[in-house]
């Protein structure tokens, strides 16, 4: 009988620990998907990586563009609808700050619109 009770106790502990771990893992997952106020974007081979950025309205968004593409096509990033554009130095990281972008979806592209990115502010 005592052994049974001990087993039940162990099972309960195992259940609590696994629940705790699972909820922690879920928390980490949510954190990864969460909106950020700072992000890095690699500019290479005709694509922005990551191509989609999420931001929160009313928060300043700081973006670090790492231009690894020396072709002139990649030299500028333009945030359409936000009136923000910036020249990117080849082989360097250029920081672009978006002050309190309003809610909405914006495209960011190079000057020829071959590089295509999306900024979602919600
Ligand atoms: Cu281009």
C-alpha cells in the first residue's frame, strides 16, 4: 500500500515537472514570435533575411541592416509609407531607426524594388 502511495506521489511530481517544462517551452516559443523593438536584417543575394519584421505600434523600432551584397542594387533601403530611407554601406551594418511607426503593413525595398521586405506593425 505504501509503495502504491509513493508511486502516486512520484507520478504527481513527474506530472508537475513536465507541466512546468512544457509551459516554459511554450513561453520561450511565444517570446520568439513576439514583436521586437530591435532586429537585424541581412541584405544578401537579392533578399532581406528575415523578409518579414514585426513591430509594436508606439514603439521605436531599431533595425540593423547588414549589407553583404556589394551590388548597387542593395545600396538603399526604402520604407514605403513611412517616409524613411537610408543608404547602406557595403560590408557594414547600418542602423535604421523608425520612430513610433503607426499600425499597418509597410513594404521596405531597395530603390529598384528588387529587394522586398515587409514590416507589420500591430
Ligand atoms: Cu535593387
